[in-house]
C-alpha cells in the first residue's frame, strides 16, 4: 500500500465519484481505478461499493479511509516539522473565506504575507460558511476565515477581531437625518438582506430579532436573491431603504461621495466576530499561526476592538 493509493481512496470518498476524484488528483480515471483495485486486492476487502451511485464506501472501507486520513496527516506533519526546523514555510496553503469578508480583508494583509513567505503557494476559495465547513472536515482546505461561532466541536476557532456593523441609509429614510443610529431603531421591514446562505444575512436578522422587531413573515419578502453588498448599496443609493455593512466594507466608501449614506451606531454596537478556523487534527498549525499574525498586524490599524463592544 502507498500514500498515493490512500490519497485516491480519500478523494473518492470526498467526491463520491471515481471520475471527479481522478480529476481532483490530476490522473486519468483508469489509473485511479487500477490503484484502488490493487489496494483492495492487497487488503483482501472491498473499500467501495461500485454498484451504488453516488459511490459509497463499505463498512470496512469507511474504517480504512478514516485511517488513511490519519496516515496522510501524520506524513504531512513530518514535512511540517522539517519546515519549522529550517525556519521556513513552503507548499500549498488553501484558505476558505466568506464573500462578505474576502474583498475587504485580503488586500490588507496579502502583500506582506506573500513577501514574508515566498515559498507558500497561497490559494483563496471564496465560499459560503456551510461549504467552507464541509471542505475543512474533508481536508480540502487548510484553514478559513469566517464569522463565528460555528458550534462545531471538531473545529478550532481563534477570534481575530470584532467587526461592527455600519448602517448604510438612503436619503429618503427617516434615519438619514441622524448623525448616529441606535440599534433599537432598526426595522427589519426596510433593511435589505443578502440571500439565504450568507451568514451576514443571519447576523442582521439576529440583531433585529434580539430587539423584538423581526417577524418571519416580514423577512422573506425583503431578501435579495443573488444579492451582493454592492447590489444592496446601489438599491440604497437609489432611495430604497437601508442595509447594514461590515466595518471593513466601509473603508473605501469613506473616500467617496457615498460616505453621506454611512451612519455609525451608538453603543452597544451590533457586529460580528470574525475568526480563523481549522480542523483539530490539522498539522499546519505553525503556518496558520503565522497567517493569523499577519492578519492581526494588518487590521489592528483599522479596528480598535476593545473600544467597540
């Protein structure tokens, strides 16, 4: 048995398909199938039930795949120990990040990180929270930046910062005349929301729900299917309601004429906790720590965390 064979059966288990697993492993399907068959013959058991679609692991196959994950994890741990001993980091580093954080946070630290760790092949995957968690559990991502908590025991969450929300208000809205907004004045009926699946939508609803101003029947009609923050802002620009933006999304707005729409909140300031998360069994913890350090160094200039909450 080989590490390559282990990587193949893990890929099949992740994708539930021999064809997709082969594409993911950058080999032909016959090559992958042959190696899996060799492993099954060596072990004397069937790892996959090929009669079912999508492909499913047999009961013994599930145990073998679970152990294969441990073996590959420990193999990578050895390489990481060597990197740490040499005082350098190298190799692929896949980071998941949600859409309402990615365009505003990444530019703040990316240049310095790449300069400091030139041998790290950094890849960002912009996904919704559920997709990120699924990929972390399957070892398809090394780490991720999301709004927390996740309430997943198999994941480690390390808080990066508390990001306040800022109201983005149309000129026709009653709150436009105020210099600052109180969270108690929010009304879910005139707040534009992102579509289901975006955690920012959930956070805004939670803010309003905690104030007893949100009703389920009011929420559906105000969501914007397929929406982005830019889309919601354009609706507000054209005198339609208001929306809530994460603080980092407002930094560029402050340099434009659209700054007139921004209204900060009086305390207590609603917001979200942004964290870096990774699987408990993961082996690139030193690199993750270095990644975290660069982020904290970049955002400390923009967010005074202790003064916000």
